[in-house]
């Protein structure tokens, strides 16, 4: 497996610190607002990576933090007339809800910054002791000129950092790029006791401290968006390596690309931010589609590449997902309804194609988690399956077995990337029972979905034989109300989404 390491600027063979085990840290949200689609891209990208590492057989210790004390939280608390604690609690719950809807797996550990204040204080004390930090009126700053490796991740000199900085220079600092490790308490703001007086930690010290707390120094993967390379991740390195007096703090740095809205970078200042909460409202009643459509949109582009978001691209993603749903439903119908025949029939090569798909899929993911290539291997197999089924082949025992292998390859590969195409299973059973009652004029006597569908199809067949087209139309309309339709196939009619 090879990964692109931002620190070295090239792809490298991935060699974990400990054989069979991977330690991974991804920067989580500052819980002061609902997450937007740019945030979601990072979480979905690293979710796909996490899932693949588990598939490879690694024991993955995955840490994703929650920043629950920050200037933005304090500002939002004032705006909403609430305490910072209540704001953090509110938006942490919202974040977890969004992650569940988007199918993002829970990390192994999800530490909160406020749970590790004393640990952060110890790191700051050591940095002062090592001559890398200094105290000014209750504030503590990191001295960037005292750390000779500063700038190695972002590939910027201190002069370039100053030129590109929008931060107002504090005259108390030794250097304009020195950053806060500890902030002196202000009236009405959260504060904790420290050797330098009451205050709270700076943002950057949180991730350095918590990652070392749970993964130890020198862990395998640190992930996040490219916007975090500087200053956040640059500062993390300075803190951790300055604290331990050695390097590297992290073996492989992985960063996902920016998300643009119609070719313009998404930003609150531009006013083009799209919240996941807003998309959930648009997809009301079909949140599983939102999960799959966003995931298809994001993973169809390599995680390091920039990605443009617009309605047309979401429609393309939805169309791609529909192809997957249709072929899996088609295969499920054929596999469940066909009796094995021993007659000589034309032989398939689907097993060979399915195995090639699985091998090519894994090879793509082994190459810096190349999800677009991995997804293309799935669609190559789907095209072959559809072409085969369109020819209405006779199916013997061996051919049915091969169709099953192809089905497993398609479903297994999509599930590995975090897709969930079990759409029919999510349709309200009560809705189907109500449809049956409207169609048949009697109560359903079974809770088995397949039995209900078979009875509805039998009624449809009978109505067609009697030329009762009004009844056939009613069946169509009742099913349409719950998002279903009847498709006629070479193997008989079937109910699908």
C-alpha cells in the first residue's frame, strides 16, 4: 500500500509503526455550528480510508477529537444567549446525528478538549522548560523561531507566513507568527486554573496533546483538510516535537482537497455555505439517498483533488447510485426466483470478471486510496452483468453461482466504501401493508415483505388477465405512493424502487 505524504510531498510505501496495527488521528469539528458539506467531505474521505484499513485486516485505533472550548463557541454562546457548555452540547449532538445519517463510522475514541485541560497544561509547561514558549501577562506563546523545523509541513518560510497572514500582530509577541498555547481568562468566558493564572488552551495545543495521549508520539496517520496544513498542523508538529525533543510526530500526513461551490471556494465570508442540515431537509424521507449521493459525489473524485459541488453533479451521483440499485435488485430477483437447471447452456465468465473487479478495486485503494478508480471497477462489472441479463440467458446451476459471485462483488465493494443500498428494506412495512389493503380490499396477514409483494403481483396478473385495467392502474398508483414500481423483466414482473 502506498500513500501520499504531505510532509515529504510524494507517495511512499506505507509501513505502520507496529505490524498489523494502525494509529490514526483526524481533526474533528469545533462544535459551534452545524457542519457543512466541506466538513462532510473530510469525514467521508477518512471514513472510506478507515473502512479500507479494517478490510485489510489492520487493528485500527482511530481518534477523532471534539473541540468544545474555542473563541467561536464563546461568540456563538453570546449570539444564542446560552452558555458555551450548552452550545457545545447542542452542536455535538447535531454533529453525531449528521455522521449517523451520512453513514460515517464512529472512531475508536472521541475525546473532548475540556476533558484534557490538565494534560495540555503539562505540555505547555514542558515547552516553556525547553525554551520554546514564553509567558506574557498570563498568556503563553510558542516561539516559532526557537523551533528550527517550523514550516516543514507547509513548505513556507517565516517571511512567507508573515506576508500571507491576516492575523493582527500582537506587539507583546517575540515574532508575528508566534501563536497562543494558553489564553488568559476574560470575564464571563470558560477558564481553568494554571501556573500562569486562570485561562484556557489555544486551539492548536488541543490536537497535539490528545493525539499523543491516545496514540503516543510517532503515530501512523494524521488526517484533515488541506486548509489545516497551515497553521494548525504546522503548529501541532512544532508543539509535539518541541515537547518530546525528537521527530517525527506523525509518520504520514494525509490531507483532503478543498470543496468549491460552482468553482468558488466555499466560505462563510462569501455566503455560499451549504449545511448538511439543509440537505437533510431537501432529502426528507429518503436520507439513505443523501448518504449515498454525497458519498458517490465525494468518492468519485480523489480525496486529495479539489471538488466542485453543484446540483448537476449531485444528480449525476444519484444517477450512478440508481444504476447500482437497479443491477442489485435485478440480480436479487433472478437469484431468488430461478430454479436450477442442469441443461447445457452457454457458459458465463462472470466469476472471472468478479474476481478481477475485487482485485482491481483493492489495487486502486492500495494506491493512495484511489476511490474513483475503485468505483469505476464496480461499474465495469455492472455493465457486464446488465449486458448478460439483457440477453435473457438460460440459467443452470453453474451460471446462477456465477451471478451470485458477481452480486457479492458489487455489494461487497460498495459496502466497503460505506454505501448502503438496502433501500427496499428501509421502506416502511406498514406502508406496503396499507398499499396491499387498498389494492386487495383486505388486511395483510403476513409481515413478510416478499410474501406481500408476491400477493400484490398475483393480483396484478389476475387483473391483467381479466383486462381490469382500472385495477392495474390502482396497483401502480398505490405502489407509487410509497416509492415503488412494478418492472416487467424476462424473468417475470418484480417490485422495485
